[in-house]
C-alpha cells in the first residue's frame, strides 16, 4: 500500500509538472505570436504637442471646398485619405487638396475589408490608387489607411512593401454618427487619448463636420496643440529597423 501511494504521488507530480510545462509552452507560443503581430501607427511618441488631423474621403465631395477654406483660414495642413473611386470621381478636388499643401493619403481602391483579402489583392488595392494619384498630381503617396480600420499582417506588410506607412488613429471624432457639431467638438477636444502625437479621424462628407471644424481647430490651438500633416508627425524610416509600434500602436524610435 505504501508503495502504491508513493508511486501514485510520483505520477501525480510528473503529471502536474508536465501540465505546468505545457501551460508555460502555450504562454510562450502566444507571446511569440502576439509579438509577431504588426501594427499600424495609431499615434506617435513625441513631446512637442504636435498632432495631426485627417479626413477619410470615400463618398461625396459636397463639403470639400468648405473644409479646405476653413483649413486655409487657420493655416492648418491635414491629411486626406482617398479611395480610388473618390479620386476618379473628383479629380479636381484631389488637385485642389494637393495644391493647398495637404497630404494625399491612400485609402484603397475599393474600400473593402482588407483583412479578408490575400496579400496580392492587398497590394493591388494599394497600387491602383497610387498610380491614379501619381498620374493626376505627380505625388508619390506614402501614407495608407485601411478602410474600416480593418487590418492584419498581410495588410501592414503590403503597405510597407509598397513604400507606405500604415496609419490608423487614436482619436475618433465620431462625426460619422451624425450626433451634431457640438458633439464632434466635445468628442475630439476632450478625448481621453488626445495628447502629443495624436492622430484625429474625421470624414469628408460627414453631415456636421464642416460646422464643427472651425471651433474644433480653435479649441485645439487654445490647448497649445500645433496641427501638422501626418507626414510631418510620424517618425520616418523602415518599420522594424528605424521604428516600431508598441502594443497600443504608438510609434517610437528604435
């Protein structure tokens, strides 16, 4: 009986240790997998109170001229992320945006959920818009924002391979919800993530954005922020060599 109990205890110990080892292995695998995940740039690690305002342009153009006028009034340059369809439909607006000194950004050709596409399809979605804008303006775009904020490693790698920085945002204006201009101003200017290096998301074509824009920019400037295009906010270089992004997508120098 003593031998049976002793043998059982040894077996239980082996099983317990083995179970712990398997758990540790699972954790190690999970950690390795997570560490291999590539993130877009949600914001930038900087201390100079520079932030960037961006507009996604995928549908109408009724507000483009008004938005450009307000930005000119405040001497603010921003970034417009444009789909291929928008570029084809409103080429004069694309030229006006470029002429005003704003960043031209790539928002894919067809506004699809790119995490559902193959690596080749991701590359095609990026390159088609790139070629259109280059032919129209001569600009070689370098900033890409995936539609719906939807991405995986294929998307980030396709963007990087095409010479792009993949960019998201850390402050969503929620202008697309049509809550009203005051709601947009309050959401942006009092956002818990707003800080040096923030990237703000707005939409060209959202119902209340033009009405909110003037006061929003004034409020941000009163808080001491300098608004610059994303190309002047982010750290330049090669992903994984010159810079990386932490678990929150905050870009930092390596």
